[in-house]
């Protein structure tokens, strides 16, 4: 039996472990935290994922995710327009969804090494050696699902990690009056903020900002009052909502640089393979889809003697085919956000040229898989 280690227990890693287990292939998932826990994430999943989730009995009906089919866009000064979402999606927190998937994986026999971070992965003589803080593991195949930034990125000397990124992500859960079927994207100077409802009548508010915004002020709250509040729609939300976290979840150095889906013979999924700009709202869907592609190739490698070289070659091709253009378009669309002139252009486009605006939205989504 081949030994499989999955580094990182996010959506991609968890769903890959479940897909492999259903094929009779058990893996070990190494996760630096313990479930359940929060992640900085917009917590909106495109409906393109539903066929695959249902095929694995993983659609979380019992968690009551919200159904989202409208999109609101606001400029820095609060001018807004609402459009229908052709494909739509559903809202669910990573806190409950990751825990749901973790319990599914455990029930199928997946092994978890929790509260343990991978320090080093080496590949020699067709075998991986994975060094963690608590023990060392050997594996025939390693799947990387360790998110936006990791100690392992530094150890692997990945090209994107050499470049400083100016972006900071901040997330809250709220009790507020946000419409259940709506995902909103509010511009502010130097960033943008997404809002959508999740389970139990809660709303996720997650924004991306430039670190220069934070440097001007003493703390996050002061920055919000001086920068985000200039958009009156955001000011209203912050003043009239009940914030459920003692302090926000944050992440620094978010990078949208190109990454490789294969590093040191490891197959990368989710943000470890490439991060779509948050305004596109499809990072979670891409992680799930990449996990499908990778796990099915691993199954073929193990059961049908597909060579490692061919497995890696096919995965690189499939990853680029399914996600390469979406990531590029996301980077281009991001240029329309975070400045007064560009955000007004985007709003006017949404108001006056809806077919083009809808086409741009569709271009960042995939098809059902």
C-alpha cells in the first residue's frame, strides 16, 4: 500500500483525503491547528462545486448553508448597483464546514496529525521524508494543501515567497441585516470588502487592504474608521452590526503571484497552487476542483500504475487548463478596485453595460464538475 501524506487540512486537503478513502486509499493529514477553527476567507462557494460535493455525500445540508444569487457592487463613495448571479453559490463558514469534512474523513479511516506543522519535505530515491514538530513521516506521495503562506513555502524556496506582498486580509463574523441571497463587494481607498451570509443567520465580512493603510494608524479599528468608513455603506455596517469575534482574524503578505502546481514532486491544491483575487469569490471552489483533479490522478497512479512523471505532467496540464486563465483574469479585474476612478468605472460598467459586466463575472467562474 502506498503511503500518502497531505500537508494542510483545508478544503483541498480534506476533500482529497475523503476521495482517496472512498477509493480504498488511506492518507495521513498533517494540520497545524485543531478543528474547529476560523480561517481568513470570504466563505462563499460557487455552485460549480455542488455536483462533485453531492457525488461524495459532502454537500452540507444539515449545516443550512445560505443560497446566494445576487451581487451588489459599491464604489468608494457608496454608489452601488445590484446584478443577478448566473451561477450563484452558497455561504458557509470554514469553522463549521472544515469541521464537518474532518469528521467525515475521520469516519472513513483517514489519520490526522493535528497541532503539528511541517518543517521540511525532502524527496529522494522516489520517497518523501516529511519532518514535523512531533515526528517524521515517510510517504510515496505528498499533496500540498497548506494555504496562502507557509513555513514550507520558505523551505521550498518558492519564487513568490521571495517577493514582499503589500496585502493584508481581515475577517469578522457579524449579526446584521444583510440580505440572505446577496453577496456584496464594497470598495474603499486601497482595498475592497466582501460580505455574504453564512449559517445560523450570521454574516461574513472579509476585506483586503494595502499595508500602507494600516501603517498610517495605530490599529485596525482606527484604520477602519478613517478609511473604510468613507464608503457610507460600509460605515453603516460597522456602526449598526453586532461583531461576534473578540478580535478580527487576520493574515499578512497575501500574494497573488504565479505559483507552480508541482513543487519538488508534490501536487499542490488550493491557495498553495495559486490564489485567485478575493473579489472573484472563487478560491474555495478552485480548491475543491483541484483536489478532485489531484486525487483522481493519485488513484490512477496507485491502481493503474500511472508513472509519477505522467501523473505530474497531467496534473500540471489540467491545473493550467482549469485555473490558469481564471487567475490571470482575477488579477486584471482587481485593477478596477480600490481607487476612486477605477471603482467608478466598474460601477458605471455594471449600471450601463450589464452584458459586459455579467461576462466578466462569468469569466472568473468555472463549470460544474
